[in-house]
C-alpha cells in the first residue's frame, strides 16, 4: 500500500512516497532445502549469497574487458549495481519480488555500510598528515584552488539557477549540497585511482597525492558543513549545535587520548615483533564505535571512522598491522558490495531533463566540474609542468568515486535528492571515472621520462656517478666492497647514491627520504639506520675520495622501479648497481630466492636511464678479505669479453678498477675457433678498438693481463668458464641480450635467467661450491 509521506525537513514537505510492506519475524535466515519442500529463495542467507555472486560475477566480468583500456574497477562495480538493481533486472516483477525486497536490501545494505565505514577507517590510517607540511607550493596552490574556485563558481551558478526557477527551500538545500559534494577532492578516491592506474611512484602520482592531502583538509571541512546544514534543516539549529559540540569533543579525545595511546602501543611492541592482536582488535573496535557515535549525532559514519583512522601513526608497526588485518576483506568484498548497493537504487529511467530540478542540478554540476578542472590546471601550467602531465593530473583530480557516491546515497535516504537527481548523479560518477581513466592512460606515460636522450654510461661519462640499491641488510657488505674495488682516490673521486628500498605497509602515500650524510643531525635510529651507519663509516675512511648520499624509499614493490629510475635520473647517474634476487649457502645450495626482487630488477633493466649492473654474490662478498694494505693482489677480476656494447662497457669499468694495485685484472677474450667471418664487421672493429684502447692505457699496470680463449660453441665456452671459477673472485660480463655468436651457440636453451644474458645466467646457475661474485653489465640504450 502506497502512502504519501508526511515527513518534513526543516518544515519542508519532502514529497516522498512511502510503501508499506510486511515482513516476518524472526527472519528466516537458512532454508530447510528442497527435500523439506521449502523454496531456497524464502530464506535471507541464500538471497544474500546469490546477490554477492551476481555482483562479483558481473563486476569482474566487466573489469576483465574494461581493464584493457585502463578503466578503473569502480566503473565495473557501478555497472554491476545498475544491472542487478532497479534499472536492470529490477524491471522484472518476479526478480523484484524475490531479490529487491525490503529485507534483502536491508541485509545487503547493512553489510555494504559496514564496508564503507571500514574503508574510511583504512584510508584515515593511510593518510599521513605530516606530509602536508612538506608539500611544495605547486601542490598547495593547486589543492586549495581546486576546492575554493568550484565552491565559489558553483555557489554563484546555484544562486542564479535558484532565482531563475524560483526554487523552494528543499530544492535550494539539494542544490547546495550537490554543489559542495561535487567540489570535494576526497583523498580515498584519488589515492585509489592513482594506485589502480599504477601512478603511485610516478612524479604525477606524487604531486597528485600531495595536493590532495592539502585539499582533503578543506574537503572534510566542507563535508562537515554540508552535514551540519542538513541536520539544521532536518532537526533545527539546536540539534546542529549539539552535533558540533559532540564532534569537537570527539576530536579532542582522539587527539589527546587516543593518539598518545597509539604511541604507547608502539613503545610496548619490541622492535621487529608484530603488534599483539589485542591492540589491533581494540583499534578496530574503536573505529566501529566512532562510526556509531557519528551516526548517533546525525553525521556520516564514514567521517567518524576516517577521523579515528587519522589517530593511528602511519607506517609500521601499528598501522601496517591493522591495515593488513582488514584491508583484504574490506577492499575485496565489502567495498564492491557498497558500490553496487548504492547504484542498485538508481532508476536511470527516471532521468527526465524536462524536470526543472534536474536541469538545475545538471547546470551546477557542469559548472563545478569545469571550474575544478580549470582551477587545478592553471597553477600546474604556471609552475611550468609539462602540458601533457598537467592535463592528466587535472583529469585525475576531477574524477569522482566512492565518497561522492556514498554522500549522494546518504542524501537520497534523507529525502534531499529526488530519484531522477540521484540517477543523474550516479551517471556523472560513472562518466567521470571512465573519462579520467581513459585520458590519463592515453596522455601520460610514466616510463617516457626515463628515455635515454643523453648518453649516461661509464664509457662516455667524465665523472663516475653511481647509484646502488639495498634490498636486504646483507646487501650492504657486498655493495661497499664493490665500491671499494672501483678505487676511489682524491685524484679520481666519484659520487655514490645509496637507495634503501622498503616495502610500504600501513600508509597510502609512498615516502622518499633523503639522509644528508654531511649533516650531523642525521638520525641513525631511523628505519635505514644500519645502512646509514655502514656508509658513514665507509665514507670516513676515504674522506675526500668520494661522496655518498643515502636515501630511503618506502613504496609498493611493484612500483619500486619508479623510485630507482627517478633517483638515477635526478642524480645524473651513469651506472646503476642492483643486487641479485638469490642468496646462496656455503655448500652452493640456494638459501633464499625472492621473485619480487627479480621482477623489480627486470623492470629497472627495461626502463633505466643509465647503464645497469646486476651484482651476484656466490658467498664471496666481492672478496671480503680484500685489503688495501696487502702487497700482493688480493682481488682477482676477470672480464669475459665476446664483443658488443655491453662488453665494451664492462671493459671501461675494469679499467677503472685497474688503478688499484691490489686488484689483478684479466681480460679473457673468447673468439671462434673456426675462421668464420664476424657477423657484424663494424662491431668487430669497435671491439678491437675498445680492447686496444684499454690495453694501451693499462700497459704501465703490471696487474692487467690479456688472454684469448678459442671455442667452437657454447659447450666449450661453458667448460672454459667453469675451469676459471677457482681462479678468480669477480667475473665481469656483458648482458649481450639477443646477440647470437658461434661462441655461445646452444647456451640459449639453458638460459635460466634471461635478465642476465646467457653468460651471466651460466655463472649464476652453475652447480658448484666455489665462491665468487659476478657483475652483469648492460650499457644504456640511448635513443
């Protein structure tokens, strides 16, 4: 039975139709099954499970197609909600009678609402407000303008529209709230888009997150203002004042009680040990209680959980423990249900542009979106950001997502939005997410900034600039000993940048920290303290022979290559050293193997703006007993030379090592045993010139030897190299990717590690107990 509603909002008639329906109590949760002659769909649990199955099947099916075009998964979730909701299957009366009943929607809505609340809590944890203080002018100006300008222009447009159509009080309220929501730049939405588009560690993504953190502060103020306005209209000004007082009291408790308690928990957790489950459970309970409190005072539960999440110190050990505990179920299950639940109620057939209210909403939304886009774009262009990057970032910041959709759903439940307005706003969110994803993927390519337009390799560099990465603590020793082998002297100094890479956990924004070694204030108690201390002592031993700077990058492993390549570009590095992903025991067996690090190395090899070397340690640590005071050569190095750019780069590196009297260099050239002509005469001439140049410069060094090995195929090459294992400490080889020669014929079939090339892979995979190290060199590929 349909009844006209008598509810009012601040004395304003809502013009809303209520439907009286019956339900059974207690609810029938489980079905007795068809054997008991009971229909499966008379129970709430099977209906909930079928709802979830349909939502996940449709959303993932759509995303399987749309992800090829870089479209965010949010679009697929909205489409799934529309299909299983009123507009799609809801047009069938039998489907509506079974699946869109009050009981089924209430159960699904409760589960989805819990997901939305926990999603706000997780994003509150990931937000590091300390980064706002470190944000540059460009991010601050663009973040503020992208909030202020849309509000001003949207307000002016709304005032004009209100006067033109002479809107009543409720319609004015609807228009104002829609304008405020459209002007927001929620951190969770932009962070999700940046991560899904794989821009987290790009310069574009970092700038976007920095500016969003600035505008997020204004967003929360706008959100509170919008909700307080709604409360004032709904329950009079007195209720709004009470909500303000309770909200302020809650913020004070979070700031002066909850946050100090979080730091106490961190102090109680031993270094390197996980946080106790009791503490994480209490924190999650606190987030749920915060949402319940905000719901009690008439505010959105999302805000309560978000504020409580801000009290959790970002990063490990506490934030990471809480996020890892609930993130999978929240983002993988509950959030898709929430997105679908919001759009299930959108009846797209009720969009009628003959309705003056819908026309007003469309005009205001259009003006706000354009104002937001332009207000963000202008500061970027003013600070001379490349036009393509500025355009991509402006589209990214203008996109809409889960927060806006949640706000519109909440306003619809209050009766502030009509069915037609709500359906139209759902379409705007859908189009915004689709267009932004496509434009950003089309306009911006994070890898193009690493293109080798300049020659940055050892061969063509006047000054040796090295960037080396530390993945694990045990990488430090071999890296330091390798740098020592490059003979840093006052007459021939060089610079070293060290990047300590740490997996991100418990925060959304990646961090990049510079530890200036020259400053006495550098903290040795930081997360990279041991690395800093090791290189500081090493630098003190060499004084003015070389300079070193240590950096820490905290980011997702799949984006770490962006940090490495960006730093290599910024530091003008000509040689990048990466540790190998495997670790061996004394008996030659494998101790550990990290496939994530192998993937990372492969990504760096593809994108690096300079020459790259992968350093493999077979329990040799580049001869840890390498002593400068020794009179006899204590480090025996051999360069395996076949020819090509990579091998020539390896020769130049060996030439640098030859300046150290405690290192013996052997250049072992492998040539075909037959009289076959070289495949590429030009390359053969360049190889000979490189060898002659190196040998001519090194004639005065008694520690440089040259030998030739004649081999007929890869098998003989393998046997010859194996015979060298007990004679040398360090093997330097070129990667020589896709280069076919008679000397390596047949080795491609045994290439276990393609990223090392056939010879590097041969040395890395040999079954032996000999101790040695290998450096695989790849020269920069210049455009």
